[in-house]
C-alpha cells in the first residue's frame, strides 16, 4: 500500500483487563486520521491462561467465545468485542493483521505417554541420552468448545518435540521418536536445527496437521475478515509449510491477503534465503535494520551513520522489507531485549517513516505506553506521520556520506502538490548538509517541521540548500 503504515497495537505489559478490543474500537478513527493503514493485533485466540499474551497457544478456534482454561474472554476481550473492533477499523479503511502462532501449542488437557530422546539445546541434532518413554500434556480435547468449528483433536503424534517429562519432572528438549518423526529441515540452522522453540512443537511434516492448519487459516480469515497474517516464529517452521499455508489462505480470499513473517535474525543472508524459499509470498520484518539502530544508539557518536542501512533488508530487498524501530520482543524485559535508546528513537522513526523504501511499523509502546508508562515519543511520531502523509512522495536521493550526519531527499510528485522533503539526522554534534531538490525548486523557502531549527532556507538555482540539524536530533525540511 503506497505510503501505508502498520501499527502494532499491543506490548508485553498490557493489563489483563479484557479491554484492548474495546479500546481499539474507540481508537479506530484516531488511527485513520493519523495515517495508519493497517493494525497488527496480538494473538486473539485462547492461550493456556487468561493473563498470557497469546503466544502460549491453546485453541486457535476460540477467540474468546468458550469457557476454557478457566475463562471465556482472552486477555484482550471476547470474540464479540474483537468483531466490533475489526468492523470499526474496516469502516475507517484500516486493514487488520492477525498475529498467527502455528509453531507450537501448550496447555494440553491430558497427559500422554510416548517415546522420545533428549537432545543438546546447543545442537538439536546431537542426542544426549537414550530413547525412553516420557509423558507430556499433548492431548488437546477442547472440552469447552467440543467439535464446534473443527472436530480435530491433537495428540502426541501431531508434535515433533516437547520440553518437559511429566514422569520425572525433567525440563529438557525431547525429540519425539516414531515413524516419520524428526525435526523439520526447512528451518534456520542455528543450534544445528532450530525447529524446536518451546512447548509442544507442532510437526509441520505431518500431512494431517498441515491440512488442519490450512482449514483453520481459511476459516479464521473468512470468519473475521482479516486482511492478513503476521506469521510468528517462521525461522522455526518448515518454509515449505509456510509458503503453502499462505498460498492456501490467499487463494481462499480471492488472491488478496497480506503476509509478513517474523524471521528474527540479524543475518541478512538468512532472511534473503527465506524469501527465496517461500517464492516471495511473505514480507519480513527488517531485524537487521533494528539491530543497526540498536548499535547506533548504544555507540552514540562512535557509530558510523553512513553505514546505518548496510546489510539490511530494506536496502537489499526493499519490496519485502517491513521496517520497525522496536516491538514486543525487543522491549525491556523480553527474551530478545534490544530496545532502542530513547534519544535515538525519533531519528529511527524519522528514517523508516520518510524514506521511500519499506513498510513501516509503529510500536504501541513507543506511541502510547510501555508497562503503563506514557511514551515520550508520541508528539514526534504524530509529526512524522503527518509529514509522511503530506510530503513523503516521489523519487529519493540518499546522502549517507558522513559518519555522524546523514540525510535524504524525497523529490515530491505531481499527484501531491507541495510534496517533497529533506530529512537530516545527526548522532553527534550539530551538523549541516547540502542537498538538492531539483531546479524546479529554485527560490523556494523551506522550514523545519519539527521546530528544532528556526532558520528559513532559500533554495539556490539548482534547488539545493544547506540544511542544518541540532545535536543528536533530526530535522524535517519542507516548503514553507
């Protein structure tokens, strides 16, 4: 979507009060007015307990409708409230992207015994013991839902590994043994084979499992009118399944269905290989760009800003890059904590929101609050969203030619009168950069939207100007 912006509408520490869907419904108009075109919602189905964020998946078919795991609603509300929020977003022309967790399940209703073998956590291809009988909660009967929507019941045969032996109380990684059993091969090679992540690892090499998940994907997309899926943990899932799953759901929706995968790795080659192996069916979050932001924020003036875009997805495969600053996994206290320091966040948001390439994401914690503490960045994000909507059009020229002061120009287009901008950011002292907008801009007067710089710049005969920026800050220059 041209100049589209996705909003991640959750963070780890939201209260367990069942109010998120109601809040989202009331917020739909405001989001649309800010230029948000898609909202990524958290896993909306029943987890193993009400307080869980949704990633400890229990029943994909229960969106807060059935009395299971001691609750009807999820952490975020009921199915009816979710449907009302989706309707409100659609009324405002905003797409709804569901966080989709198909890598694992947990909270089984009954234990089952089966054969398994422990493996090394650092090399899952290395066995550390003998085959033995273990017990795990791998039977999913869904007593509150019964056969509504699906009569499929999950058992140990549907999983490739577990992380707990109920017989001995031992916590370890156990690969399930049996005919046709083994780790999937189309996964990341970290730890030898990164098929197993947590809980009961779904066996995506089992045809019955793939058929059931395909049925669920088609059902969920149709029932709720979702416009896309954010696919969780794709580095741990057979890319053949992921590709076929998205192809199936997309076909059921008439070919129009968005998909973005979370392949959380700073290794660009791994992301590019996934895109190739899935025939470009999914976009990916640009984790390498996030890690560049993190490094720049940590090193402060010692970081060479001219390499900020090096080895990133947005530079190497921009048509598949979903750019972000932070998310729930990188925020403080999370398992992959790598949050961007507050001083650098405006610079990072300035870049992802105003550059030509990439599909930018705004994080709830950066816009509203994180762990109930109001974000200091809402004003600048609103300003940048407004600048994106009004000025960020046309071809782009990059000026990443200095170790502390870099910038870019958007030249504007005929469809958006008055569009075009010059962005300049500095991670150190005050700086300035000569940048050209083109001869047709000669004589124009330009001002800084952020208010950080009071000057007015008159463009020369080539449509160029020397644009200043304050220390450790950004400036967004537009025609007065």
